[in-house]
């Protein structure tokens, strides 16, 4: 951690911003934080910290929203993700994650732009638990490949037309499950170093502060504003993946 005079404030600022956005929207911590982290951290350090902090951010948010949890709606997504994450990790051995990110980026940009101009968009009125499990599976595959733990489930919940609390009570627990499985895999691979642990400890207060502030603001916005925030973050996420 030599020469951290400028690097440490940048790391802490990115951590605070990522936690705030995740507290507000329920996702996008990794995309926001890693946009600056990758200038000062190695890819393996960034991946390990996204998983570790992501577990805390999403876990804290899920605890705050625990009364809104509906296990009848949730379990198909988690079951699908449980099968999808190992498949995504396996695909890493022979696929090019860069091409996957580009494809996902194009999907996110097209979907978010289309949804912005179609305020009443609600297509996923059928499919039931089987459809939910399929989405959970592909969300797990994408999480294993790219670290995007909740993108597809976030889109699906929006298409379902569920209220904002119900949406977050689905895609955040799914993200927790994916981060947990990814964390076990990273730990088994021995990618967690002493420097990574130091950055983790230093960033903890900023993670909790950002998440708390984001959740406070979440409680003050209405359904329409929440939808716009989610779509805007999906658009920015897609553009970031393409660039």
C-alpha cells in the first residue's frame, strides 16, 4: 500500500459512492465502485472487494427490508441462481468475458432506452415460478461471468410491475446469494491477499455510511422516481460495459 496519499481518498470516495447508490437503488455497487477502483487496485483485488462489500451492502439492505420478504416469490430466483453461478464460473474457462460484457451492455442500453419511452411497460405477466427460476438461472450465469449479481432479476421485477419494496425484496436477496457463492469460490482460489484485507477494513465505515444514506433517501422517493432511477442506472451500467 505504498504511495496511498491520493489512492486512499479515491478508494474511499468510490466506496462511499457505490454504497450510496446501492442503498438507494438496491444494485450497481460494483459498477460504481469499480469504475474508480480499477485505477488503483488489481482486478483480483477489485473482484474480491466487490464480493465482500456487496455482501455487506446487500445483506444490510435485506435486513432493513426483511418485513417485505416474500419467500414464495423469492425461492425460484435463488434456486435458479444456485445452478447458474457454477455454470457462469465454468464458462470463464473457455469463453471471453469481454464479449459477454459487450452483449450485456447492448441489452441494458436498448432495454433502458425503450423502457424510458414506454412508461407503462409491463410484459412479464405470465411465466410464474418457472419463468422466475429461468431468470434466476441466467442471472446466476451472468453473475459468475461478470460479477453483475442482480441485473437480469432487476429488469424482470420491473417487467412484473411489482412495487419498489417488493422488487428490492427479490433482487437484493438474490444478489446476496450470488455474492456469497462467488465469495466462497474466490476464497477457495486463494485470491484474497493481505492488502485486500487492509482495503476492506479501511472501507468498512464508508460502506455502512453510504448504505445508510441511500436507504434513507429510498424511503422518501415514490414508485415513479424509483423506476426512473433504476432505468438510469441500467443505462449507465450498459454504457460503462460497452466502454
